C-alpha cells in the first residue's frame, strides 16, 4: 500500500516523516514575509498553501472546508510548551478540509449516538474522510450498522418498547445490591427483524449497573460524554450507510463484526456474511478502492484475499493478538502469527489499538514500540484505534494508553500521541471518536 491509503499514485518511498523535516526549512525561508502573507490571506480567502505530496499523504480534500469546532484549539492549549504546540497553535482558526487520515469511529461517537445517521453526519461535517459502519445482521439476515450484534440494550431504546424488549435474548434483570448482582440485559439484532430494527432509536452507549428499573438502566452515559445530541438517533442498514457515504463523497471502512449466534445462522454461513458485505458496495456502484473492509477475524481477511482481491488490497486486519495471554508489544516471540507470516498471507494493513504502537524511552518520552518497528519492516501499513475514547487523560488515559500511562497527565497528550503515531510510527490513518481533532492535525501537518 502507498503511504496514502486511498492514493495509488503516491511514491511509497516518500515517508511522512521525511516530508515533515522539510517544513521548518520552508517556514524559515518565509518567516520575514509572514505578516504580509497573513494580510493577503485576509484580503483574498483561498485554500491554505499545502505541500502537494504531504497533502496527498494526509488525504486532504480541499473542495470545501469543514467545521472542527472548539475542541482542537482546546487540546492545543492544554499541551505543554513544545515545537509541536507552537506549530499547531499557528493553525488554529485556519480553514480545515476533509482528510482521509481522519477516520470517524462509529461516526462521531464522543457526542452523538454511535452508528446513527446523525453521528455519521457529524463525522462528515467535522472532517472525517473515512467513516465506519460496523456490520452485523438481523434475524431476516439484513446487514445493519451496530458495533456489536448484541449491544441494543445499551445503544438503543429497545428496552423501552415492551413488544420488542420481549424478544431480547436475555430480558432486563434489575440489580440486586444485597448480593452484588448488577443489572443486565442482552438484546441482539438477530433477535429482531429489519422492521423491528427500524422502530428503534439510537442513544448514547451506556447502562447503569445499579439500576432497578428499565428507565434507570438506560441512563448510563459516561459523564465525559454528553446527551445533548441524543434526542434523535436514526438507525441505519449497511446499504443505507453506503448511499449516505457515497453521496457525501467520502471513503468507507465497514467492519464485519463477529456473530454472537452460531454460524451458519439459518443457512447463512460466515463466508456468505463476508461476501454479502462486499456485494452491497458493488451493487451500489462504489469503487473497491474507496472501501477498506475490516475484521478481527483473520479468516475473514484471508477470504477476501482469495475471493475479492480488488477489496482485499485495502482490507484491514484488526489485530487481535493483543488478546493473547502473554502478548508483549516489545517481544516478537509473543506475537502469533508473526508479522512476516501475516505479510506472506497477503495481509496489507494491520490495525492494533493505540497502546500497542508506542512505549516510553529512558526520558519518559513516547517512542515507537518494537511491534510498530516490526510491522514496518514487514512492509505492513498501519492504522490505529481509538483516539478520544478514554475520558479525561489527566487520569492516565486508561486502556488505550496503558503502555505509556506514566507520561499521560493532560488532555494535550492526545495530540502528542497522534504526532508520534504519524511521524515516527508512520500510520496511514487514525480512528477517533471525534474526528475533527485528527482532521485539524492532518491539515496543519500538510501545510507548507
């Protein structure tokens, strides 16, 4: 794969890091004229000057600007003083354009109900050049967008609709505080038909484990998110998401979710499922080069390699090796299969969580992990997940930052991590729950 995940013409030997080294030279040459240049921009609004190659690397689409809102500036202002902070601060207020480097994770799930039309639109409007539909299926085998086949109890209002709640695999059970039993429910897309699914509304993901009523159970939004935009959450089929994304002119990264039911399901095999997802893009007239199919199941990726090579060239193996009991991103002996085995199998892109790609050096600075170095040595491209899904970073960043917790103490660390992933690890894209941040960063880095 070339450096830009959707640009087949870019010279892969031209790395992002090498291009970034040129930027200070350009800045130094123009420093005397900066006030005049700024005045000229004020008088004649034009798209920002960009290094063409770097803009291609970041997948900048300068057809129209997007709105990133106040969050990127907030994060920059939270950073410790550094050259990166100075540079990013100079970009605050500049026009930002859609970037293929910014991948909308479940849409814009920090503030909008995930996998809803509204969440997808927010991701598009704030700069995501690629948006994700997690794909699962209903009882009548229609593909729909949900993060998990059985997350309806926490991401929709199904429990508030008695006739649909009665179809749930495991009905709502109230908390029993005396015996330490939390409230629970399990409602799956495979429990209901498409017609039932379309009656649901999306809500912010969450549940209250201490709840003794359905109403209380549904009020579980983490306090670092918001219910401000949860008044409406339009659920979508996979086919509907394709139509929406195609009309918006963005790229698509569907994830084939593992089934919670036994496969084959009513004659619907895993291979049927993997093929059906791709077929819906072909039927909609979407070019395979605009699609990055994903799966945690390596066998799904191998199926695409063997049966849909035009899609497999962009297919993403969501690396689940981190789940191995002895996994250590600093020790290649704990990775099975190895990087070379993945590459030899035809895998082109791997996507581990953020923490797998970085570690701390002797000065407590973020640096690439041995895993990251080995992936690049095996000529595997890398995408990572998920930025801005960790709550307040002053608390250490939690699961996504577990390999670098000692260096995480303020909200600006998100941009510092993003910079290391970009310039030192060499990722080709980053999932974020608020893609405006990644889009802002990508645009700033792409400027001359």
